[in-house]
C-alpha cells in the first residue's frame, strides 16, 4: 500500500522520501515536511505524528483553538485552560485504497482526557464530512498490548483521509501514529488446521476465522489457554458505522484484527466472538469455538477487558450502541439498540457457552482483578461480585457496551436462562 502525493499530503510508502504537507490548518503558511515511513506490513502503512516526548512532527500543523464566545466561555473551562487548547491537523493524505484507519500511541504515555479526534474521508473523487473518531480512552489497555490506541475506524473503501486533534491541554500522546489498514492486502489464510469440526451440543452457526479472512501468520502461534471460564463480558466495537452491509462485515472484522495485531501489538484478536447486526456469529480469538471444560483447551485467554481477562470470555457486538454519536463515527441517534437478529444470536451464543461451563445465566460470580490501572480502578487482588453475564463497564470504567445495549442485559440473561431451561 503506497500513498502518493496527488495533493499536498503526508508521504507514506515503502521507500524513504520527503514531500510537502498541507499547512492550511495551522498559523504557519510554510509547507512542513515528513519523512515517509516504511510499511508495517503489506496491510498497513503508518505515519508518525509525534516523537517520544509528544512533540508534533512536521507532519502536523498547529494552531490555537477558536476562542469561545463570551457566553460559552463563562460556562466552560477557566480562561487559562482555554488559552492552552490547540488543534493539530494533518494534511490531506491520498493514495491507494484502505478500509480502516487506526490511531495509536506509546503505551505508557499520558493522554489528555479531553483529547478528541476527527477525520474526513476521500473516495470517488470527493471529500466527505468531518466525523468524530472514537479514541477509546475509556477502554483501557490490555496486558498483552505493546501500544495503546483507538479502535479501528471503518471508512469503507477510501483513498484519502485528513485527521485533526483538539486537546484542551494543548498536548498529544507520545509516539502518536496514524495508520491506514487494508485487509484486502492479506495473503491467503493459512487455515489447514481450522477446518469445520463436528458441531458441539447446542452450538449455533459460528463462522470461522478464515471466513473473515484472518491471516494466521500474524497471530501468535498456538492457543492462549486458561483453566476455566466463570463469566461472559459483552462489548461493542465502536468501529464507526452502524449501517454496514452484510458484505462489509468480514472486512470490518479483519480491520479490527490487523489494527490490534500489527498496530497495537496484541497477540491475537481481542474478543472471543463477534456478533453482527444481521445475526452472524464470528469466531474472533483462535480456539474460542473449541474451548470447553475437560478438554485440552479448557479456556482461551482473551484481550478484551483490562485486568479481567482471566476467567472470562468476551463477545463484541459490531457497532456503536451509545446514543447520539457520543462515541464517534456515524450518528447513532437517540436510541441505537441492537437488532432483534443480533440479540437472538447473542443469546444463542451465550446459552451454548454457559451450558458448556455450567454457568447460571441469571446468577453472579466472583472475578479477581489483575490490576493494571488506567480504566481498571481495582488494585491487583480485588475481588468483584459481578453477574455471570456482565458488560465491560461492570469491571472497567468505560461506556462499553453502550447505554442502549447495556439496558438489554437483564432481558438477555432471562433469554439465555430460558434456552437452558433454568429460567
């Protein structure tokens, strides 16, 4: 994937060269430059936006944020804070096609809690409107991750993007990178050992990793096993688009995979399963279908909840279920509830796994925090009493899985219990 200078742009490519970048967002009328980066893989190109100290590179223009009107300023932050607010903007970057963008930064970096990001996408010869990009600042960083970062933001097939950041403190994370992800560049999936196996009792139709195009050479070899499962945690992916088509689902899931492995440094897909709005169930982390008690794979350790991956499995609903676009991306409106097909499949999936592990769907269990700080406020060793079917927000300080999905969990527990004959 090589980006070209069709308009003043960040240079991205597999060779080293220097080209102009648009500076229209800044106060400096000169054209800063950026050294092109080397491809992270055939599926990803990245540009470095800040150095290891958080200082903006020449790829970003900087200006003070617009001054608030007197009435707004009176209700807002103190005057000193307002004066420090800055807007950082890339130029208009165009090149070969991609379908998701990713933002990442140094794992240990301090991040302005008020930092926001926006992007506009170029396709079919035109620029689209600005959209908020969810940064996932409330999602924490999994223990296995090598970098912190935002969820993969699905753009559909595009050939250009511009990104701008607004920071109330006037600062950006250390080693901030912008990545362009193109799952279509993935080589053929190495899936000889992932052929469909005899369906287990109660198993719904679950599509394999090869069905969404997983490049198995990217993930850590073997399975990440754990002794058992005591609870399920429900998430949403916040990938920027709730109106995706059925044909786009594999590409969106693959974008999540590549962002987490190639950009953020995970060992594998973060969630055990993904459920789409059409009711499709997809295997995420390798081995999640096979895991069950009394086998060589009694459980699979995920990367979905900071400090609480042990003894849990994660199911991510593909979309954003927080009202009024507050998580970023496509406008979700005031009532973004999951579809009936989605909730039916989620109940089927949870009933299958709850049955295998003899979990009480309407009961509770105890989980022990592995610490980690950040969005996990529970020190190492803290014991939490949580529902067997919980949400990400029940163990971490986060909005995930979105208010409108969270509201459905009591009914979901009853549905699962009914399927198991325990309701």
